[in-house]
């Protein structure tokens, strides 16, 4: 008997060895021993073999409180709380004594499942049986309320406990830390020390997670001193939390010192913390060095390590490094990890349009995908202009019952905007109404944009009115909508209404307002807005604001003012600003300034076709045919092709697209014949009127 009990206690818990031990217990007849059977139930639970544990429990001729606690703990750990509650009632009916371990096991499961209603029922039973005053079960009750976010209820439980140990204090501090209440968490720390209750790693680690801004730097240092004084700096959880706290308080050198000092107690989380710190501070090269060093020291990078370094390789200059990491992922067999594959997809989408093909290959090779995977590829298709593919992917998501969130709806509505498919956009709108996402700020903003682009500004306004508009994103969309529809005065009225409602505008708001002024010739209003941006709203002018202002002055014929604005910019003008100035030159017919701007643009962005087109059009307007021909020749020499503009129309839920001199449409002959008739009819009418 003693040998068998020793075997159960000391054997590694694997299912084959556990079954062998169970067989040996049956063969020897010791299965009837309560200690042996209870240990086997607990061991089956640790191996996640609930049916076998329950079968053994049912076969036991005699049970004690430990037996019931063991099976209750099994079900609580699997979050099957309904059956756990049923077992508790059966235990009471059977006459067995319910003890603090019974409640502790159930409350642990309740906390994991965040089932506050069941937690309250357990609490009422505990009060009846006076177990709420027990330190062990009281701490479990405290933990349950804290993890369910009911920290005020946890505090009430804490105050009624006759005796509180350091576990109770730590649980309450962790609860207030989890909800972000800095003041209350540190007040509890002071009270804990005043009561003479010792602090440990479980006390300080949650507090450090609260300190995530430069204003907390001094507080992190004070807490660090307390940690050193108490000899807690060698605990992994403390050093890891310190690294992250210093990093998020913008004290990177202090984070490095903690990391260097933790050489004895480093674990994978320590390395990942330092890796995340470097990435947070845009030190990608140092982060990559940490990624390599951790492997040199025998630490195998985990999903977090790979997703961190991969997610910061989205820039074109990091393409080789990103592809190398992809190779390493394949070599280590980590492509089966959904987070790692998602990071790779996002990385390739950040490179260029050709990266979409690599992202698609990863997507279609994944056996398991989550909603983030689908959303990333969906957004990628829209990013490269594959809107029709994106819509097909959305249909597939619906067919496979993939979870659809606000990001999915926003992206799909954007597809409808790009294709100007009003009827399909309306269908997606109805679907968003059904699932309750229509009032979401991102979905609402996309709907406003879609209706505006499809020419139905009235429906755009309705979407604006029904969306929860406490965010600048929604206001920006409707202001842009009215600006693009030539209703600048309404756009300005909305901007003023936004200010009346104390809504804080962002830099995009001013792009929208300046666009409205530009499209409607509201020069004086636009000038006032430009002058008030930094002084009244604290928003410095960005490149896009200068471009809008230049377009405003250029359309109004104030070319000198536009030129002066470019010359006074606090930074070098980029291609967008210069192209806008070139467009203004074309409108005003200033060939001298246009030539100067075009020369700069051709040096800055020689592959962009729009510069050549603007300059060629200006030469054509001024009948400077030799210069126009030279621009065409230069385009040919540099292999620059004009991207044709498209027009489209939706007829019976089908989109028909056309570009200049296009003959690909199946009804091409009929269309051109009708256009010719319309043209001839217009000429006859003009002659008749004349």
C-alpha cells in the first residue's frame, strides 16, 4: 500500500503512467483506499482526463470530503460551472462537510470564467456557513471579485475578514492594478506596510504594470528602491515588470540596467521584455541583437519574440531582414502558429503591392486562421486595389462563420466605396444593423464615406446622425463628404458645431475643413483656419495641411501666396506639396514657376507619372508643342506610363468600368454609337439656341 501511494506521489504525471498506476491499484485491491483513489482523481484532472476522473469517482464505494473536493476541482478547472454547482449541492445533500478547500476550488473556476453571478451565489452560501471569515476561502472570494473587475466588492470582503495575510493584501492590490486605479493600489501598499504585513514579489509586480507614462518615472524609481531594500530584485516577475515599467516611462537606460543586472535570473519573459522595450523606443537594430543574443544564451524565442521582431520589419529597408525571419520561422516549424503567421502577413503587406502575393501565399497555407488573419488579408486586398477579391473573401468569411467585427465591416464598406457599388454597400449596411455594428464609430465613418462617394450625401448624413459621434473620426468623414459634394458652407457649419459640442478636432479634421474651403473658393475662411490651427487648437501644420492651403490659394488664383507658403514651410516640401503647387501653376498658367517646380519633382520622384501629365497638360494649354513632345519623350525614356483614370456606373447591381479609348466592354459598339448620337444632339441644340 505504501509503495503504491509513494508511486502516485512521485511518478511524473503522464497519462500512460497514470493508467498503469490505476491498473496496479485495481489489481492489488488498494483502489478501495480513499487516499489512493483521491490522488488518482486529482492526477486525472491534471492530465485533463475529466471522464476518467468522474468514472473513478462514481465507482468509489466510499467517499469523503477530499473526494468531493477533488472532483469539484476537476470541473471547476474546466470552467463547467453549472455541473460544479450541481456537485456542490449533491455534496451538501450527501452530508459531507464542505470546507474552505471546497469553496476555494469553485471560486478559482468562477474567477477564471469571470462568472460574477455564480460567484455571488457562492458568496451567499459562504456567508450562511460563515466561511467568508476564513482566511483561505475569504482570500479566494476576494480574488474572484478582483478578477471579475468588482474591486469595490472585493474591498468590502477584505474589510470583513477578521485576519488578512499577505495573500489577501496582494490579491486586492492586484485587483486595483488590473482596473488601472493607481491611487488606490499605492494607498493599499502603504496600508499593508503600516500593518506590518510583509511585501513580496506578488505585491510589487502588479503595481509596476500600472506605471506606463513619463509622469510615473519617479514613482518607478521609488518602487525600485523598495524592491532592492526588500531583496526582491532577483525574482523574475519583478525584474521583468521593472524592465517594462522603465521602458514605458521612457527611461530606456534604466531598463537596460535592470536587464543587465538580471543576468542570473533571466527567463524568456526577461528577454522578451527587453526586446519589447527596444521596439517601443524604435531601436529595431538593438531589438534584433537581443533576438539573436537570447538564442546564443540558450533561450529559444517564443511566439511573442517572433511576432515582436517581425511586426517591426514592415518598412521596405527591412525587407531582407523580414524575409530572413520568415525563413527562420519555417526552419523552426513555427508557421503553424497563428500569431506568427499573422505577423508575417502584416509584414509583407507593409512592403509594397508585390508583398500582397507573399501575404496571400501564407494566408492560403494556414490550416487554422483567426479573425485577425482574415481581416489582415481583407485590408491588404483593399490596400492594393483588389476590391473585388476582398468582397469574395468576405463572402467566404460569412460562409465559414468567421467572426466578423467592426474592422471587417469597415474594410468591406471601403470596398463598396472604391467600386461605387451603392446597392452592395446598402446590403452590408443592413448586415451591420443586424449585428449591431452600425453605431460603431469606425463602421459609421465608413458608411458616411461610402454614401458620400456614391453620391448619396443625404444617406451619409443619416449615418452620421445615428452613429455614436463622440469621436473626431465620424465628424471628419461627414465634413469630407460635404466638402467633396461642393457644400463647403455646410462643412464649415459642422466644424463649428463640433467646436460647440466640445469635440476636440485632430489634424485630419483640418484637412477636411481646408478641403471644403478649397473646393468652394472660401479663401478668407481657409486663411483664418490655417492661422488658428496651432494657436487655438495646438495642432501644428503638417505636410497635408500645407498641400490643402496651396490648393486653396491656387484654385482662387493667388499663386504668389501659395508660393510664399511653400517657401516659409518649417521643413522641406515633399512630392505631395510640390505636385499641388504644380497644379496651381497649371491653373494660373505660370510656366516659369511650373518649370522650376517640375524640375525639382522629377529629381525627387522620377517614377511618378502625375508630374509629367501636369507639365504636359500645361504645355498643351499654352500651345508649346515642342516642350510637350519633350515631356512625352522623357516619359518614354524613363519607362513611365500614365495610369489611366477610370469611370464606372452601377446598373442592376453590376458595375461597368471604362477608361479613355476603352473598347473592352462587350457592349462597346452600342455605347460609342449612343455617345455619338448624344454628341450630335448636343451640337444641334447649341446651333439652334445660337
